[in-house]
C-alpha cells in the first residue's frame, strides 16, 4: 500500500511526500520519517549449516539463509541432488524466498534458468524475497519479469548488479540494500511502488530511461558513485528526501508526472537537471548543491520550491519555465546564479535570498509578481532586457555592486525600491505606468530610459545621468534627505557606499525634453545641459546648486585675475579650462564629454535664465544672464562690433549686474571730471559783466557783455585751490544727475561738463540697475 499527502484539483503548495519501507509480510511503502527496523533473524527458519553448538556463540559461523523445505539448509548449502530437486519444482512465474542466502554467479544462474520460459527465453518470477541476501558475484537480472511483490531489503551486492530491461509488475523493495559496485537499472520498468529507502550505491547507479509508474522512494539513499537518471519517467510521487549524491548526478530530460521531493537532499558534485519536466509540485527545500547545479531548459508546471536551498558553485536556470510559483526564499547562491531567458509565469519569490556571486537574469520574463524584498546581491546583478509584466518588488534590496536593468520593461511596477547599490543602470529601460523609484547609489544611469507616465525619483548618494531620456509625463527628481526605512522602522544599510555624502548630482540632461521635469534640491554643478530641449520650461525648486567661479586671485599668463562670484554651468567650466593654459581653478571636461562652443552655451544660459524668470526668481536669473553675455562676448562667430560693445558693457558694469564695478567707474569719472575742471575748465578769475553806452541824436544806447573766460595761468599745482575745488565739485555733482551747474567754464570746461553729463548718469544708472537686479522679487 502506498500513501501520500497531496491535493488534487487547483494547483497548490505541495505537501511532503515520504516513501519508506515498512515491516510486514508484504513489501509496502507508507509515509513517515522513521527508519525501518531490521527484522529479527528468527522471522524465518535459518540454515543450520556450520553450526557448532559446542562453541561459544561469538565463534559460531552461522548461516542466515532461509531453509528450503523439507531440507534444513538454504539453497546455497544444499547438496547437488537437493538443488536439482528444488530447481525441478520451479516453473516460470514461481514464487521464491531466499532471504539471507549467499549467492554465487553459478547458483543465481541456475535459479533464473529454472524460471525461464522455454518458448521465448524470458525469465518470469512470481512473488520473490531476497531480503538480506548476499550476492558475492555479479548479479544479472537483466530482462527479468517480476510479477509479484519483490523484496531485496538489506541485500548486499558485492559485484555489479544489473536489472536492465527488467519489469517489476508489483511492489519492489531495495531499502537498506548495498550495491558495492555498479547498480544497473537502465530502461527498467517499475509498474508499482519502487522503494530504495536508505539504499547505498557505492558504485555507479544507472536508472537512465527507467519508468516508475507507481510511487518511488530514494529517501536517505546514498549514491556514492555517479548517478544517472537521464530520461527517467516518474509517473507517481517520487521522494529523494535527504538523499546523498556524492558524485555526478544526471537527471537530463527526466519527467516527473507527480510530486517530486528533494528536500534536504545533498549533491556533492555536479548535478544536471537540464530539460527536465516537473508536472506537479517540486520541492528542493533545504537541499544543498556543493557543486554546479544545472536546471537549464527545465519546465516546472506546478510550484517549484527552493526555500533555504544552498547553491555553492553556481546554478543555471537558463531558459527554464516556471508556470506556477517559483519560491527561492532564503536560498543562498555562493557562486553565479544564471536565470537567463527564464520564464516565470507564476509568482517568483526571492525574499531574503542571498546572492554571493553574480546574479544573471538577462531576457527573463516575469509574467506575475517578481519579489526580491530584502534580497542581498553581493556581486553584479544583471537584469537587462528583463520584462516585468506586473509588479517588481525590490523593497529594501541591497546590491553591493552594480545592478543592471538596461533594456528592462516595467509594465505595471508602481514602486521600485528602496534599494541600495554601488551602481544602478536603467539605460534603455521602459516604465509603462506611474512609478516611484527610491534608491541610494554611487552612480546611476538612465540613458535613453523611456517614461510613458508620471514618475517620482527619490534619490540619495547618487550621480544621475539622464542622457537622451524620454519623459512623456511629469517626472520629479528630489533629494531624499532621510535614509530609507522599512515599514517596521528599520533603516536601509548604506555602509556599502563607503564615505560618500548623501548629496545627489545630475551629471547630464543632454538630448532630453525637460518640459515635464521638476528638479528639487539637486546638485547641478556637473550637469551637461547642452542639447536639451525646452530648458526654459525646466522647473528648479528648493536649493539646486550650480558650479561657482574659482575664488581668490588667479593668474593667467602672469596676469592676476579675480573672478567675481557667480554661478556657472559645467559647460562654461569645461570651456574655460580648455581655453586657458593655466585653468586656474576651472574644471576640465571628463573623458568622453565633447567640448561645447560659446554659442551653444549662451543658448543654454538664455533658456535657463528664462526658466528662473518665469519662476519669479530674478536674483538667480541674473547669474545666467551674466553667463549668457560672457559666452556671447567670447563667441568668435558673432560680429566684431557686437563683441566690442559687449566687452565695453562688461568692463563698465559687468553687463549691468555688477554695481560695484559701475560705481567704481563712476567714481573714477567724477574724479577725472573734477581735476579736469580744476586744471583746465574753470576760468582764472571771476568775470564781471562790462557795460558801455553811446549818445546819438539825444538817444542813449547801453550794452552789456561778458568777457571770454581766460584759462588759468601758472603751474598745475598752483591751480589747485580750495575755491576751485569747491566750484568743480558743484559741476561734477550736477553732472551725475544730468543737471547744469550754471558755473562759468572755459571752452575746455564746457566740453568736459558735456562729457560728464553724458557718461556719469549712464554709470549711475548701471549701478542702480545692478542693485535692482539683486533685490528684485
């Protein structure tokens, strides 16, 4: 009788199937973990050969073979005539009982010949019992037919044992048997239960193309040599619970029509389950693979359970198909784990799984939930071209090295992360639904990533590359100031990132339409904007930091230079570093970044300035206006006259943005005007009007005239007096506000005043404009 615990109907998690031998008059199998007890020898009448009752029991050479009635000896110790008499009574299909008997090759041959059909030469046995039998020579049972219950319980085969092509039409029991050399069951058919409980195969065990129509058990079996079960068919439940495969194990193209249990089994060398078909629940719970494990091309039509399984030297599940749940929870992969092109139709569980080696999932397809919460990847993880048709759970997942999602498709993933990794690659990935990404990484690459809907990126400790990204909906990129935490309050461990700060940097927006992009509290000091589209619609909120000009006194060709503080783009940084022989604090372009022209940089400055102005951020927009003017002034493609005007504009007032520079020039102009008036513009003495009159025909005519002012005489130092200084100050102060002082001036003084009334109000206006630009709301 064979009992197992399982369910029919809808696919469900399997129950453990244990197959073991039980005591009784018939060979049977039942569920249970207990080891069968060895029957007492007195359960059958034993041979009296070699008994010497005068000797102590420890010195008796007793034979445990079952006696042949009506004789008192076993088959091995019958005389020649007695054996002939016994064999003559046997016919094909007879039942035999030779428990404990020791067989030589000749004796076994004579026994089987007595059971051979004369018509076709086939050997047929009825119910037979070879329990505790000893086969000193090769045991050849090839092409035998066992029609009744067959027992080889605790039998010992000292030489090769072959059952190739044999057929067991009823239950067969090899539990606790020992095969010292090869055990050959190739193409053997087991029409009922086959029990190999605690059987020990010290040599090669071959079950290739064997067919088990009933349940079979290799529970606690020890296969110390190579085990070959290639193309074997297991029609009933099969149990390899706690089995030990010490050498190579081959299950290539094997078929398991019912439940298969390999719980707690151990594979010490290479095992090969490639192209196997598991049509019911398959269990490898707590199994251990000390060498490479190959499941490539296998098909799991029901649940495949690998919880707490240990893979020590690589596991290959490439092109495998999991039609129901695939559970690798708490499994450990010490070396590479390969799931390339694997197809997960049901839920894939990798909860708390540890990948000490590389993890490869290229071109895999997760048709249902893909769960990797709290998983740990200690080396590179490759998910490129993976398709996640539903939800991908990577909450609190840790990647100690790179994780590559290049070309991956996330159809319904609402949330990716939070996760920690050294380098995150989402190049060419697609997000078809609204998604939230939370991650901490040293570097992250989103080149050519396609966002078909809204998205929110909450980032820590990362440099982000958005080159050629496509945003179809609003996308926000924000700096997550607090460490990511699980629902129970446990913070994600970021120690693998080293001593990097939690600052987030965007390094490139090249080729991106940023009309739908919002950036908040992100470092843009290294960001490349050249080639971006709709930069004027980019929204920058919070504190977005840009690069600064070099501070302090710098030298360029021995000329000291002091840069006025302002925010600059990375492109200008790179351009100035390449332009100057001594960069003087400017940052050169990284490898692979092409040099932008001043014309292209000025266009970026102009669009970003408009973005700030549209956001009512006039003070910050001023720096980008300054950068735009600087690039236009240095653009050799522009007319020389325009560049000359811009140069003058820059020198006088810093493009109307440097009040100190305009006031300095105003002060210089006022001082020059003052001393010019004192030295040449004010007359030597005050001029009084002169009146004269004439009398003609009793008519008197008066006329008054002012003499032409005479220039000052004497040396230049004699001309500087307090009186002249006071007069000159009145002229200068009125000139600044574009007013006439009504002071009598020489001809030179008049021209000096006109120049002052033209230049000084302009400089004053530029200073006021610069101040206004810094305090305007």
